[in-house]
């Protein structure tokens, strides 16, 4: 594909993101080995392992406040490095991580990470609860672009910066970043500036293809789910989050927060995760 046609395609997608209000499902995470805090039944007691999956534009350090609280309360924790390359590929990677964890799991995803956990948990008998934090809960065939386009309110499209990349198979692709001067307002308006300055320069991109890829059969149809709606979210409109939560029959809580809810409201996030964990028998 030549540069002109690729630029045209990217412009079209970003227009959809801006007008429809896509959320590139977004907070990301950095790497944490699958064995971290794994533990066996003897050292975990009766607590399930909590697995945390980020979205785009950040890394695993976005979970630091939540991890501290979960560990303090005795939960084994794994923070997964979401590749952010394709929904099917990211889901397959998470499936491999889950296969290496013994015992029951509470699987939590932020933003695009919600799409990933929905795919990856299907058919996994160890995953006992799903937690969606300012996240996507797609039905089969739906993408992040589809879901955000149903509701007004997202300003993400106008804040994105596309960067052409070469995919592993040699095909042309596009990485999406949030523009540095728009990052805090768009992504984490209620987070102190000294933190968002770091988040801005360490953000990890998501591919345009990942946001447009349709979901597989979702795990939320068979696994109990909990949803935390961020009412001040400028990436995924609160109305979209509420719609998905109702459709899934999820236990739903609201919090006045930006999209970066795990950073700005780690106590609220931990509370929802532990509510889900207490349901595990």
C-alpha cells in the first residue's frame, strides 16, 4: 500500500474516532511476569489471583496504586503487558498468561483491555469474575470503534497522533498515540500534572487495526461481571459504559473520574475488584 492511500485510510479512521467518539480502549501497562505473586494454594489462602490488563496509551505502572492495595489485602496479583497490536493476538497472549496461573482468577481490564479480557476468558474455567474499569464489553463482532460511535462525548479522535509502522508480517500499519500537549486533558484530567507528565512520555501506542477488529464470543455472557463507570471519561463516553454494563447484566458502580481511573481512583478500583473477588468460592 503506498503512503498516499495509507494516509487516507488513517485520516478516515481518525475522523470516525473523532466524530463518533471512539475510545481506543486505553490505559496500558508495562511488563510483569506471569509468575509474579503467583503462589500456590498454601500461600494464597482462599484468595483468587487478580490479573490486571491495561489498554492503550500507558503501561503497567498505571496499576501501581491498585497493586499496593490488593497486595496489602493479601491478594496475589499479576499485571500483564498487553501488546496492543491486534485484538485477536493480544487475547491469545493473555490466554497463555492465564494458562500459567494456578487456581481461581479475577480478571480485570481497563478500557481496550476490557475487549481483551472478554475474548481471552471465554472457555477458561479458572476465571471466576470479570471486572471492567472504564472499559469496553463488546458483543461478538463489535469493535472499539463500533461501540464508541453509538454515543456522543468522546474527544479522543481529535487528540490522536498517527505514526506509520511496519507490521511483523511486513504489511503497513499505523500506531496511534495521544498528542503530548493534549494527553492530560484527554486521558487523565484528574491526575496531578507531575504524574501525567511522566504518563505522557511513557505512553504505549495501540494500533489502528486493534481498535477496529471485531470481538469474539464474549466471556461476560457466562462469567459474572463488575463494571466501574468513569463519569468524566473523555475516551469512552459514560453513556457507552453504562449501555455495555446493562447489556451484560453487570454489577455497576459509578465514580467521578477521568479515563485514567486506576491512577486517579485506586481505592475505588480496588474496592470493585475485591467485591468481585469475594464472590469467588
